[in-house]
C-alpha cells in the first residue's frame, strides 16, 4: 500500500441571476445572488470526502409570495442554505463504505438533515 500526501481540490464561486416569467395569471420578476464552495479531499489511495456548500438570497419584485419551482433552479425566495458531504472509502480491497450527510434550510425545508450510508462487499 502506498501512502501519498492528501490532495485537496477547492472551488469558490459567486453566483448571480435574474429571471422573469408567468405563474398562472401573474407575471413575476426574481433575482438571486449566492456563494458556493465545492471541495474534495483525497484520503491516501483509499477514498475521498466531497463537500458542496451553497448560500443564496433570492428576491421577488412583483409582490408574489411564491414562484414556480423551475424558477431560480428550484430555489425558494429568501435565504437558501444547503450542504452536502459525501464520504467514499475502501476499508479493505474488497469492502467499501459510502456515507452522505445533507442539510437544507429554506422556506420549504426548515433545517432538514438527512443521512445515508452503506457498506459494500465486492466478490
């Protein structure tokens, strides 16, 4: 087994967008600004941890309280915070572990956390 130094990849993005359209009989105009971080840490030759963290603030200028779900890539009006962390790791040559933790806080999902994980054995 070779022990390499951990490798880290990171990316920070600033996002801005505007959109307009119709929702039932009402027209809407929205804009959003946000910050996003994507990173990955490699753990030797055995696995990696991937992280995706997003924050955005979206506003509606026509007086509507809701917008269609396809507007602003599915984000809600107001503040949107999301974080996703995924671990993939080979415990042995034929056994691996995969775990994910997801967090969403917006007007639709208030401080929702989900966990998922699995062990895999390869023949």
